[in-house]
């Protein structure tokens, strides 16, 4: 059985829960309180030296970290990752975009507001977060999904924090194509909510 | 012929030049001055809506962005990317680590100091950059390379800014295993320098 080192508030961890649910793969969850340093203990750092969730532990003891690397591994050979090499690279392009140009702004603004009640420094987060949303909007004005022709792990990666942008006090009204894409992602078979802790 | 939209000062662009050189794939370079906004013109944004270098343009007009996605695409089916699915995911784990936990600190500190002569805010960059180097050191104390058993695109991704950490005024003396790994990477067949603009 897979073990997901997890946090129900984390969009990065949600990516993995969502794909595991859609793949129908059973897993057990261990919940960590990231605000109190539970992912920085010596025991946890032996699992993931970078001290973050999610980390996925396999029955043989191997541990894979970084949400988007976990998505890629779980999706290989399934419909959630295109088979064509260029489409796979396009999925990765959007997943690196997510971690470099989207998550550090939208996820961090949400973390500050939703979990820490911090407002200092938000303006820069919002400004760069809206730049990322505008890049997504431009793509989604002409495409239904981010890589290849259908729903893939690139959509899961970008959905995780985009769909809770309101918790970062970011308004999605200027992004109609993005809002339609959020609905398309939520309509995919097997979709689960970010707050969902129990899986059949 | 491939066209690399490039900047000789960028470690992200260097990753692609280094792999193309090692693969022996001919390419032409177009150099952009990133400090003066040459990657934010309407013409450039049509190539890469996220307004960054590198971007790799194929003869059929398709453009791939995000340095690590480009590395993955070019390396598929070669010795620079492991064939085993788990080792490939491990390479991606380190490449996402590089873009999220390493580049935003070490590359940005280097950019501020080396290109903008800015010192404000460096302390946080240095502190988090050293955290990333410590994670690398722990891995390299027990492994020669980052993924699988040999040199791969994970090493290229992490080498790009680690080997110029001195330009970020970051001292690598506390990281002996990392310094030996820098030497191993520089000794790989076909290695080129970050400043190299001409390729055979």
C-alpha cells in the first residue's frame, strides 16, 4: 500500500490525492501540521531531506518527493499523461511554470492569508500571481486543457492552487476561460475536493 | 535546425546549451538582453507567453519553454535520462527541487549582485540558498550523481547555478561532496562553459 505524507490544506499534496483517487489507487494518509514544524523533525527529514509535503512512500521504503514529480511517476502509462513525447514535454513545461511562476505567488499568498493571517508583502504576490493567471487565460482562450488534447497531470498541477485563488483574495472574474476550465477539471470522473480526507 | 532563444548570462539557458553540445545537436542561438526587456516584447511573447529565456524553437515552428522541460524532451531516449521509470521520476524530483528550492535563491542572488548591483534582500536569498546546498550535500555525500547511477539532466539542472554560486557571493567551502560533484560534472565528455557562445 502507498503511504502519502500529506497535509489537507496543501494544494501540492492535494494534487497527489486527486490523481490517486482518479487512478483508483488505494493509499493511506499521514497528516502533518506544516505550520508547527512537523515536516522538519529528524524523522521526517529522513523521509524527505527537503522537509516538505507531499512525499509518497512505496511499500519497499523508497520515497518520492516534489508533487509534480510524483504526478509524473503515477501517471506514466495512463490516460493522465500523453504518450506523445512532445505533448509530455508540454505537460512538463506547464508543471515547471506552475512551480516557478504560479505557486510561489498564489499558493504563498493563500498560505499567508488563510493559515498565518499575514498581509505584509501581499501586493507583490498578487501582482505576479495575476501575471501567471493571465498566461493561463491566454492559453485557455484557445485550448480546453494544458497539454495534448485532454485532461492531464498538467491540469491537476495548475488546478490545485488556481481553484482556491479566492483564499488568496485573488478575483478570477477577469479570467473567463480559466473559470470554464476550472469547471471542466471539476467535472472529470473521480474528481475529489481539496478537503477530502477519506477515499473509497 | 533548432533555434535557441538564449542569454549567455542565464544559467537556465546554459542548461540547454550544455545538453545540446553534449548530444552533438547543432543549433543556432538568438541572444536576448533580459535586463532591458527584450523577452517582454510582443514578438517574443508570441514565442513564449511567459516572457523568459530559454525557449527552444523547432523547425516546424513549435516552441518549448521552461529549461527543465526542454532538457527532458531533448534527453528522452538518450543516456542523459534514465530509462527506468522510478529513476526518471527521481531526476524530475531533483529538477523540481532546483526550480522551487534552489534557483529562486541562488540564481536570483547572483542576478541581483552580478547583473543589477542590488544588495537589498540578499540575506533571505543566501539563507534559503544555503538550505538548498545543504540538501544537495547530504545527497552527494552518498551518491555520485542525482538520479540513477550516472550523469543525467538532473545534474545539468543543478549544476547550472551551483557552479556559479560564487557570483552570488555564496561560499561552497562547507560543501566538500558538492564541490567534488561539480568537478565530476565538468569532466563529462562534451562539457562546455556557461560563457561559451560558439559550438562545433
